């Protein structure tokens, strides 16, 4: 088996049906697509899809041979697990349970969670404690469903390194909790790549490939829409440490081109990313 390489749903044309989207990914040589359930009403509604709607997605997977093994579940930005508002906290747990059930129905193995206690609210020891309490409950549901949860290294100081994730992992102590590092987010905060991936390599479920502009004393950085090769990621060093830590999991190219004016423009943007990343991966012995 070759290493799976996937593309983020938000890199593909937004108007596509799932059958069209998976065929589009197949034409570009991808093995899988990562589905998005973000904070928009449109994508949160997927949590309430009927059995028939879910079956249509499964049929598209079988027809194309392109898998959907992961979900980027960023709906917790709007309804965070650590929220100070009891109604939002309850909604966050309800959404989490529904997302696990959705993953179970579709055959999705990995739900990536945003590593925020809260996003739009003020952080405190109470929001952290609430986040951890509710994450424990989420891990119980995940274990019952045999679906893993993986926390993304974020654009937020709460969990902006693999080291910080490992402290959470130790406190939660669940065999169904992992980390989903983002190359750009790990790099933007100035983390030491060698230390990050050596201490965390046993906990990594998957990796997002993305570039960013660094966080500095005079800049908050930029965590999306940075062209590959123009940001702060040292790609040769990144791929070298992943090779040396024997990372054999999937790579997901994370980019946002779903609103390009034409399908061909979207295709060209993705092809440009592939042309940048693939030679570096091959040089490191990762592809």
C-alpha cells in the first residue's frame, strides 16, 4: 500500500455534488477527501442528514473508490466545549455526539477537533476545565463507536504545539484520543520541529500540509491562504523529521479554493500545490 494523500473538501468546488467532488479528487490523483463540518449553518446541517442522504455519500465513495476517512470538525468554534454559556456548552456536546454517529454511519475513522477551549469568548481556568471535562465525555462516545478523535494544533495559544497536546492527552488518558498536527500551525509558533515530532510521533493520527506566516512580536501571523513555499514552513526540515520519526500515516493538503471562479482555476491551484509538495516528499523518501 502507498501512503494515502488527500485533499480538503474546501479546496474543491463548493457547488459540486459529492459524486462530482470525489471524481474530481480521483482525476487529480488523490486517495481521499477530508469532509468539513464547520461553524456555518449549511455544514452543521450535515449532522442531521437523513439515512438516505448518508447512504448517497456512501454510494459515491464506493462508486469512485475515493475514501472519506476524516472529518475536519470545526463547528466547535461557534459552540465550544469550554463555553461559559451553558446553552452553547450543551449544544457543543450534542453536536459532538451527532458527529460521532455521522462518522460511524459513513465509515469515517477520524474526527479532527479544533484545539480551542473557547474561540469567541474570554479564556479562563474554568473554560479549560470545562473543555477537558467535555472532551472526556466525547472520548467515551468515540470509544463506544470505535471512532478516534484527534486534536489539531491550532492558530490559538491554547493548544499550539504537540507538547501542549500531550499534556491534554495525559490528563484525558483515552486510547481514542490523538493529535492531528498542521505543518503550518506548528511552524508559525516557532516550535522546534525535532522536539515536537520526536516526543509526539506515537500520538499522531494524520498530518495537514499547509503553509503559514509566522507569529512574531509585531504580527499575529496568517494561518490560511498562504501559498506553499511562501510562508515560514521549512519544508525540507519538516519532511526530513517526519521521515526520521518513521511517520507512515496520511498527508492531507489543506487549502481553500472552493470559491474559485471556474473549476479549471480550482484545478490549477491544486496542481500548483502538488507540483510544489510532491518533489519535496519524494526527496525525503515520503512518497
